[in-house]
C-alpha cells in the first residue's frame, strides 16, 4: 500500500512523463545495468524534488496559523484544536514541535469555522498531512486545472470528493 501512495505522490510531483522515465531507470537499476548514484537523471530528479518539497513546505508554513489562532475559528481551546489535528478533523503540518494549520481550510462565515465539505474530503484521504496539504493546493486536470480547495470553496463538493479518492492508500 505504501508503494501505491508513493507512486501517486511522485506522479503528482513529477508528472506522468517524468515518472515513467524514473521508473524505467529504476527498473534498469534492479537489473544491474546502471548505478543509481551515478545516474545524472536520478541525481537531477532528487535535487529538483528536494527543492520543490522544501519550497512547498516553506509556503505552507509561511501562510499557516498557530493553534492559538485556529481556536478562534473553531471556537475551541488550544488543546482541543491540537487533538482535532491528531484525530484528522483539522489539517495541521508539523513545524518542529509546533503544529501549523493551513489558513485556506478555514472560513469564518461557517458554523464550524471550516470551508464547507472540508472535513468530508479530509476524512477520505489516507496520506501524510504534508501530502494532504499539497494535494489541496495543487491544480488538478480533472478539476479544470483548479486547486481542490478553490473548487470546494465554489461549492463543488462532489467533484472534490471524487478526486480525493485518488489520495487514499486503499
């Protein structure tokens, strides 16, 4: 199952053509025809991927809220907010020992303080918090090159739920 999740994440990060190249190189590696450490394609892919992940993580953390800020949106205490993150009913990314909550999941006009339907989408996903967060802010072809969080804000819950099924490990 972890392999399927990894392939989905790589497909989302690299795109299908580059993923195919990577898989071909890895296949050749398994058969002993090349050395991965010296392969310039893999070296470049690793460097590009590390840079992209670092940039995305920095953006997520820069625009995120602390537990204290979030408690005002959801009208709960800080310990309850942290428990909600641990249970997966709020999306939080670890920043050292602190939790940071992507701002875009909140909507101060709703009763629960979240974008309508957000919890339902989040509940479908079986991936790391970072992967979930990047999924919500990455444009998707089947959503008309729009970000899932933007589609959700437009009230198109069913479309987002359908697309979110691809982020599960089962």
